[in-house]
C-alpha cells in the first residue's frame, strides 16, 4: 500500500519532532498562538477524562453537525493515519489532504514553531484551529490529549467541558492518586461548567472541583437502560437509540453527550447518535471463518470493561487473545485481567510502531502465555487454537493490525474510504 508523497513528508516532519515529547507548561504554546494570530473563530467544547473521551467527542460532533452547524472534530491519537485526528462534519482528512494542508501550515509558521519549540501535539492542535478557521467551522469538539492543565487543547479556552471519569493512567505525569489526576483534568475548567454523569463522580472529584471553582453539572443515570449485542448497544431508556458501538460505556457516553447538548440549548435528536463510529473500539473483522475483535483499551479499567463485554457477548465460546502494551502502562495488571478472563491462549507481541516504548513481554511467556514478535504470526498462532480472537492492549497495536491487513482486505473492511478517509458519522 503506497501512501501519498505529501503525507509521507508531513509525517516525517512530525516524527522528527517526536511523538512523545511533552512540555509541562503552556507558556511556549500560548506565546506561539499570540504571535501567529491563530485563535478559534468558532465555539468549542472540550472533553476530558481518562477513558471514553474519543467516543464522547464523536457523539457530540455528530449531534451538533446534524443540528445544522458546520462542525469540526479533533481527537487523539489516530489509529491508522494522522488525518483521523481532524474531521469536518464527520469526514476525517484523507492522507493526501492532511499532507497538503499540513505542509502549507508548516511552511507558513515554521519559524515560530522552531522559536517556541512546540511539541508534536501542540503543532497538530494549532494546525487544527488554522484549518477549521479556513473551512468556516462554526462549532468544534476538542478531545484533551493528556491530563488537561498543560494540554495544548486547554489553551484554546473552551466555553464548556465534559468529564468522562477519572481513573489511573499516565501517573508519571498526572500523579498517583485520583485527587491529583482529577486536579490535572479539571484545572482548565476553573469558573466554567463541566458536565459529568453521576456514576462517574466521587468525593475526590467533587473536592477538587470545589477548590478550583469548577461548576459541576450532574447528569443522572438512574433511568438509563440498555442491552448489548454483537452488533451494537441498544438504549431503551431514557430515549431509544441503537448505537453502532458495543459497550456499556458507549451507552453512558451517548447519554452524557445528548443531555449536555440539550442543556446547552441544542435541538438534537437521539437518532443522530446511531451512526457514530470510532475505530478500534470493539471493532469486528471476519477473516475466513474466524472473528477478530480488536479494541485499543490500554489501562486496567478499560481492559476490564472490554473483557467483560467480550466474554458476555460471546459467552460459552473458546477464544484466544493477542496483546501488546506500552511500557509506561500498568501492563502487569492488564495481563492478569486477560488471564483471569480464561482464554485458551494468550500471544504476547511487541508494538513495532513505538518500539522504544513497547513493553518487553518476552520474559512473561509461560503456560498459556506465548510470545511472538511478529504481529501477523502472533495472530496466526492465536487463530490456530480458536476461531474467535481478541486483540487489545494498545491503540498503536490496533493501528499496526489495520496497516498489516488493509493491503489484503482493502480499506472497506476497516470502515475507511480510499486514501484513508474515516467517516465518524
């Protein structure tokens, strides 16, 4: 599969800057925004939280777009190609479009980018604002990258926020208590409204919110009713909607998105939740006579929810697992959860696209745990034991899976159009 030259040039620039360099301050980015003149000419909502940010952002964007406003969506990370991070009225940038637009942006602002030593995420965030302005976006939904207090998205000064919940993740940056992580995620919303489900609240979040003067707007879940199927999530109350995404968290995130926008005065329909799609979230692929469910869950809480959903939907069926993790994650806990779900075999692998940050799992091979460095061989081994397989542990691993199989199965098999366009809704 040959990628466009302009896309390859753009991604080479971004890779040279570094995927994982983090600046624990907004000072440089704010100076860049001021000197470049880049600022949103549109209203925006910021979504924060540990898990569920992307699906919530997609639900919001779908509802807003279908209410009649030209809508931008900015999420991270991407799964297959960088253009997924930026979408307009549901369509992501193609690889060609991303390459052409990014190279133009980079040429215009190169001196300022270098002067202020912007990180990759800061550059992409500024690029999204510049692009949305040029396309006449009226409203945009922005997903927080990491934390919130020093996240580039927070410098855009969203009018309102959503919090999907607070769990343990990125503790080397955010702290090792729920209170400290809550502080990082709520800090951008001082003196602003933040919508959150009652089921996601706890005393630590409420304490931090009070200290920061965050105005928590609670959405009640007591009347939420739904059932899960292999094809999606059927919400039966407080409204009726059939989601493409499978999982309890998607029912909750749909409720959060819907009631937030209703509270903000949007005229939205619950039916406009039904087309929302996010790659590598309980996504299914049939290869020959085998079913592969791949999901980018990458912390213990998310892995637990994924495995509960997977084993409930496919109750009674033998299954295998292929998994790989980033070394800065709590992969020991995730691996234990996978073992406890009683798979026939677990094949451990390496995430080659992030080789310097991939967990070294070779030494964990024992019993039902096998190790295979090459992903395609790992999948072959797993499918030799069962015709049902889960692939999980990292969005980067899911991206490698898609990259490996698109040449064989085509874009359509993964819900992409030609040139990597992804339709979120």
